[in-house]
C-alpha cells in the first residue's frame, strides 16, 4: 500500500473520530434539552393538577392556555397528562418518549451491510476486539463510503442480538475452541463450572530434605480444570 493511501486512511480515521466526538457532544446536548423540556412540562402539568382540586377535572380553557404555553396541541397535552398520571416521573414527559425503542433505529441497507461485515471481520474473531474498537471501525467504513454513522447503542444492539454460543465460540482462540469440543465418552459442558475435571500428574522434580538435602521423592500435582472454559479452578501439591 502506498504512503499516500495510508495517509488517506489515517485522515479518514481521524475525521471519523472527530465526527464521533461531535456526535457524542450533540447527543449529550440533545439529552439536556430533552430533560429541560420534560421539566418544563412537569411544572405546568402539576399546576393543572393542583388547580383541578379533588374532582380532578381540568377545564378546557386551562388546557388550551397550558398547551399554548408549551407550544403543543391540546390533544398532545391530554396525552401527556394521562401519561403523567400513570407515571409521576419527569422522564415520562420527555419528548419522543414513545418513539422507536432503543437500538431499533431504521438504518439503510448499506449501513446495515457495513455493520454486519465489521461484526464478522472484527468482532467475531479470536483477537476479541472491544465494542469501542468495533464502533470505530464501523464509523471509519461508513465515513469512507459517505454513509450515516450509526450510534454506539445501535451497533451494540446488533451485537447483543447475536447467538451467545456463536459469539463465545468465534471469539476464542482455536486451541481453546478445540478443547471445548465434545469427545466420545465425555460429558458436555454448556456453562462454566458445569463440570470440573481432576487430573493427577507427578512433577518432574525431586523434593529434598531441608537440612541434609537428601532426596525425598517426586511430588504429585492435582489440578481441577473447568471443562467449559478450560481454566484451572484449583490445584493441590502433595
């Protein structure tokens, strides 16, 4: 690869990182504005409820004035009032609260293809790349193609929807995967500590007397190994 090409990729990565930081800043500012608007709605709605008295009925003129103050339609204010009566928290009044669930944002097929390819080539590999590294790679690819940069939580939602066993198998080193494969006559472990194998072996060393340095013998090492993860759970030297 030529020096100019490498320099171009480096510039694209730096630009993608700057865009990612700007998106985080914009997202933070958007959340602050959303919370401020929810607090303003709560103040006005609590005033309406306080003025309703024991009957709980709010007159049309009061609703119209409150809706005008909030800059929304009266029907929207009735909906907010119903929501707040069911859930007396400020967060219930956040704008767009009933929108598309987190992680289900509609993306273009091109962006979805970039995410799927990056997950396959970066995340589902024995090197076990982090989520942040995966997001950076996806943003770099999207930026190079002039595509919209998907949010971190959208990408994480795609990863979380993968089959856990497939992820565990693909993100392990080949030697570990080989050790996890079932063999005839062996019990299958589906989770850590389902089965622990005990192995005894004589150490290739001689223990000598502390005083006269006379040889005592070769000690035995007992090791417990978790079948699922192939991790050593404990050992005993005798």
